[in-house]
């Protein structure tokens, strides 16, 4: 495996080897790592800069530490796994692939994520998120587990505001703070948990080598747009 | 040279701050290193630093940092000061010539104290007396700009990238317990020396990443109370609002944060009855000081620092702690570069002020 010290060898060297098997060490805010990458595996050490894995089009990025803002922006395919936390605007306008964050994420996580035919965006967060989670959600699945924060609110304010498709699953029995009345909140039955959540969450747990059982413990609620109002009320809560 | 549109400049301002709760004074080297990591967020049209605890030998005197466009402006200002203050010491602020900083004004520093009999006749306290004098200099003496005027603190700012500004002012020669820094990317106001951040009045300083959509409403409101916005940058108004709310209305910094980044009514409605009343009172009483639009700010003052985001959190802000030292920055990387193993690192929520102050030991120093 090729190892690049980004502070010494710079971003140009990273670009040259981006579609191979690569470890980048010593990151301190370097932007656009893995941006538009199609295949290959990047292992990132340190604190990568904004727009990590934006437009990612395949391959895998694994981050040991925390990511900053705008990671996985408009990502199309592949896997971005972050062992620490992520900043604001994670997975904005994501079109497909998987984003896994073991820690917390900032404001505006998964805004306007989409799904189309075989491309289905999947975003799993192990910790809690800031406000505006899944705002204007247009498709795909967002799962927030709130691991270790079971007694707290795990999403902040304005969760799912303006969403019109897709589903937000929360591992909690609490309704998010000031959830819009125009959204539907329902409890997730065992069957749906097995069919939809178990495969995704098992994959998430495997990526970080943690027990899937713990991530699936307890009850989940689902938040969706009210389909009966999809034409009269395109933007559910605005 | 490539024109705008032919070249992509990916930026947004950068802010950074370090606060030592135990009063330990550290050199400006650390804050320079931190803000330099975010070089790409600025575009070279402004950088600056605020430092607290840097003038212990003159800590009882107001320290004035002043920019002059001409010797005439300096002479006029010195005559003005001489009539109203005892000037204990005056000198040019030492600078290092660097290639990347040009068109510097004359930069002077004064340590002053109000003339006792005039202060008594004015029936003002010394802070108000000094604030009024500096507002008058900025307002009426052509080509003179008071950059800072608090005790035991100072602002160092220029047009350039922040790390170059640090070199220019020999920032490594100063030692303070509290530092803030700013790298500027002006979007709708000119990049000029006095318009760089930090903005200050007395010991209160503000560095700001964002843009105030309520600027003109805020400006009109605060100018009714004797302030005057003439530095052509929206951040200036935040400084005066905070000075007015703390010094004249007696609000705490936390209450100030609940005025300028007031929670939405929908958010207030789900609070406890007591909290609802308190927050509603602040919103209604000081409605003209609600600041809308994106911002993350660091507010420095003697003995403390506040970090605050707008209530929608439209700008980035990261906080960290290591022992008695607290760090704030636009990007985590700018903290990691000076402290790679913090005890705690987190992103404060929108409208949630993080306020730090000197501990008992720090206060004694």
C-alpha cells in the first residue's frame, strides 16, 4: 500500500494515486480528498479538510479521526466511513452510495439526499445530529442510532423539514423536537426492522468492527412525508 | 491576471481563538499557526488579531492603537487627546517590513488616562469618557481611526493574509492569555486597513465569519445610542451592540447571545414557563438587536471570551479544551495544529454561546 504524508508531499501526490490503494497521513485541513474518485481505497489519518469525498463515484474512503464540513457532498457511489465525527452539511444532495459516521454529525446532515432506480443513498450516523437533519429529503434512507445518548434528543430541531420522499429512521422512542405536523411519525415494526434496518446496520457495524446487536437494540421510529398530501403540499413543512 | 470567474477562489472567512483560563500568557506564535492553516478561507484582503494581557506594565491605562493616513491626522488627534487625557506614553507600534503587506498607514500606540478634573466635570465613568472620545476621533478627525482602546489589550490588523499580518506586527513578541484571529474574504464591502477584523470598542473585540442581513436595521438602532458606524464593514455593528447591551444595559454575555441570536418563537414555545418568559422578554425588549444572516463570532473582553453562531448555524465553529486552555476555530484542523490531543472537541449548536473566563488563579495574575 502506498503511504503519503500529505504535509510533505502535498495534494498533487495524492491526486496521482487516488484510484489505487492509499494511506494518507498527517492531514490538517486539506480540502477535496477523494473528490470525484471512481475506485480505489483511501485510508485517511489526521483531520481531513472540507469537501472530503465530494462527488465520490466509487471506491472506499475510511477516516480514522473526524471530518470537517461538507463531506460526501453530491456523492454518487462508493463508501465513506468516518470513525470520528463529521461537521455541517454532511452528504448534501447525495445521489447514491453509503456514508457511515460512527460519532456525531453537525447541522444539515443529509439535506436533499436522493434516490433514483438502483441508486439509493444510505446514511447511517452512530451518534447524534444537529438541527435540520434530512431537510428537503427527496429519497434514500437516513438512520440515526444515538449510541450512548439513549436518554437525549438525538436530532436537534427541524428534523425532516420540507422532506417529500425517503425515510428517516431514529433509534429512539422520542419524537424529535418541534417535528412538523405535516410529517408522519410511525413506530417501526419488527418485520420492517429485520427487512430494512438489519442489513444496513449490520454493514455499518462491520465497517467499524462494533457489535451490530447493540446498534439494533430498542425501538426505532420512522419519519416520512405524508404521501396523501404529496401534490397539494410538495414541501411538507414550509 | 485572471479575472473573477476564470479562477475559482474557494473561501469564506476564518476565525480562531485561544483562551488560557489560568491566565497563562502565551506568545502570538500559536494563534498565527492556527489561523495560517485556514489560509484558503481568506483572500488576502484582511487579517488581524486581538490580544489580552499584553500590556501588564500599563494595565491601568487605556491603550490606544490608532491608524493615521497623514501626519496632519496624527497632530490633530494628539492635540485632541492632549486636551482630554494624560498621555503616559506614546510610540510607533513596531513593525517588520514584509513583502506581502503594503500601503501601511502610520500606526501609533498611546497609553492614556482621563484628566481627573475633566472626568469629574463630565459626570461620566472613565470607560464612557474614553469611548466617547474615541468615537469622536473616528467620526470627526479625517484620516484617523482608533483601532482599539481598551486596557491591557490591543488589536493588530492590516490588509493581507493573517500570517503575513502577524509577521508585520511582530505578533510573536507579545504575550497574552487570550487571543483571537481573523482571516478575511470581504464579499460586499471594501478590503481596507481599518475595515479588517477585529473590531473593537474599549476592551470588547469581535471577529466574525459571515454576513449580517439585518445590518442596516441594527445600525439605525445602535446609532440612536450615540454610536457611529463608519468603518464600512458589517461586523462593526456587532461590537457596538454588545458594548451597549453589556456596558449600558447591564446584560450578561449569555443574555446578549440570547438577544442577537434569539431562538425562534417555535423553539421558545417548547421551553419551561420561566425560560419562555425570560427569552420572550429579551426578544421583545431588544428586538432591534436581533442579528439575522449567517455568522460565527468570537467576542474577546477583559477576562473572558465568547463564541457564538447564528441560530441556524450557517457558519462553522468548532471548540476544544485541553487542561485550562480553550480553543475555538472555523475548522477543527486549525485547533489540531496547535493541540493535537485535546481533552474534548465539539461543535457548539446554533445560538448556543460558549463563554469562558479566567479562573481564580487566572484572575490573580
